[in-house]
């Protein structure tokens, strides 16, 4: 463990300014990902700013009829909230599909969005990884790719984003609220929040240096039947090979986002017009342009079959 200093922030603006003013500083809340990365020396912040004391732990109705979820709301509490269970079932189910009960008790809404990839080469400091060390190469390309991306990847990185919660939020068209170090408040649609790797896979989100997530806003409920189906190598405490977050209306229209296939939750709005024609047509449209390897080509088939199971349940 490398030495670091620590302070508690009193306000969101103070926290953002503190991180921006100290190169190498980071926020810490639940710490369920960051502390692991620090122990492995993949992350080595020189200073930690503890944001747990900020009053960002409430779920409140918005004037538009949606919900504002504070950045520090724990995953367990968000999944169990009556309003979330009733009106945003896809989100509650996605949260419960992630991690373990103990981790969900600590993990926060903002931290869940910001968790790093689980690409095995990212965690092995003997291996080249452009995400861990920009410009060093990507050991995954030509390596073991079974769990990695099939679409949206680049010559620099083929990692996937590990969050379940983010996939549901993408299907719901949630909006991330932030505060920048100069005190400006920003609203970033989930569609734009996570980035594709391109040439800079180490830059994973639209956040600026020191910008702090304060909340995630869920739009007014859209009705329909909500599904989150996750396929993984074991029944719990595993990341998705493929997941499907879907909201399906009575007439067969709806929304779908996929997890486990790309560097960000993967949703193609134009492809959703194919949903009434069935899973084969919809998956072909959603994953149009996919470039799987021989090891992870099964993900394309798995996505279609998982969506087919969701649509069959929706019709039942
Ligand atoms: Fe690193 Fe991305 Fe390559 Fe994995 S796929 S080794 S995270 S650059």
C-alpha cells in the first residue's frame, strides 16, 4: 500500500474543489472498488476525500414525477425502495443481480457508475494495459477474450463495463447530475456518461477532473413490464457475460439495453423499432457491427437468446 492522506469533505462544492486542487486526489465513498485497486497498486491516489458525510443519501420525488437518487444512496437501499420496486423494476432487479449483499450495503449509486472494468489484464500489473497505463498496449487483444467486448471496442481496448445498475439506468434514460470544481452544476444523460475506449480507454466517463456526481435522476415512470436478466458463469457474485435490461409495453414496443458486451451499457434506440418483430431481428439491429473474437462470439447468440426469453416472458 502506498501512503496517502485523507480528509472529510463538508459540502459537494468543497469536495470537488479539493480533488481538482490536488493532482492525484480521489473521492472515496463506499470504497468497494477503489480500496481493492489501491491494494493491488492499480490505483495510487495521493489524497482521499471522503464524501460519505455529504447529504447526498436521499431518494426524493422530482417535480416532473420522477425520482432523484442521491449519489450516496447505497445499492441495497435503492433496490429496496418501494417507489423503485413499483415504478422502476428494471433498476431494482439489476441492482439485486450485482455483487453480493455485503457489497451492496456499502456500494453507492455514484460509485457503481464509476467502477472500473474487470478485464483480467487490467488487474495483472505484469501485463500491458492501455487503461491502466496509457500507451502501454493491450494484452487482451490476442489474449483470452471470452469475457470481453464484442462491440464498440477499439484497437486500444476491448474491455467491458461491469455495472448492472448502469445498464438499467441507460434503458430508463436516467440523467447524471454533477457539480464541477468551480461550483457549476451539470446534467449528463446516461447515454453520454460512459465513453467508448477509442484511443483513450483510461478516460472512461464524461466527468472533468474533480467533477463530483451528486445524484442520478430517473424520468417519470414509463409503465410496461420491467426485466433484468443476467447470464453469468455462476449464480451469484459474478459479472455478466450478457445482460438484458428491458421495459416492454403491451403492444410489444419497448426499450432494451445490453450489459457485458461493450465498454458502456449498450443501447441503440433506433434498433428498438425491431422489437415487435422478435429477438432475432432486434438483436441483429442492436449488435449491428459487432466484431466478436472466436472466444466471445457466443455472446452474440447469448444476447439474442436472453432477449428472446425476456420477450417470451413479456408476452406471457
Ligand atoms: Fe487494458 Fe482494456 Fe486491454 Fe483490458 S482490454 S488489457 S482493460 S486496455
